[in-house]
């Protein structure tokens, strides 16, 4: 993986004032990926949006990790349903135009 798209876990935590154990817990629950290169842990930059959301849930809304996991699962389901609905609408438009 290209290191240009990786952020050091420790630097991320310092900059965002987030506990390293919180990031480790998100990883342990399967909510984020952590990449290990040369014995250092990195966060892929495409994970940053999710981490920001999870951080907001945890630190500002006082939602525990199990709650974050449940919310994440529900949001994934909602997004999948929205994508499915959009595909179906596009398919129906073929018949409406014809």
C-alpha cells in the first residue's frame, strides 16, 4: 500500500485529541482498518471520514463502542437500501420513457 495515503495512528490521535485505545477498540471491533508497515501502525486515509463520525458519536454524544457498532451497521444497511432504490428507479425510468 502506498504510504502517501496512510496516516500514522499516533499522529492522528495527537492531532485530533483522541485516545489511542479508542482507535484500537474501533479496529478490534472491525469498524476500521489499520495497516502495519515497518512495525508502525497507520490509518488509511479513506477511513478518516468514518473515524471522525465515530469520534463524534463517542466523545460528543457519549455513545459506547457497542452503540457505535450498531449505528454503523444500521447506516450501512440504509446506504445499501438507498443504492438499491436508486437502481430500481433508474430501471423504472426505462419503462416510463418507452
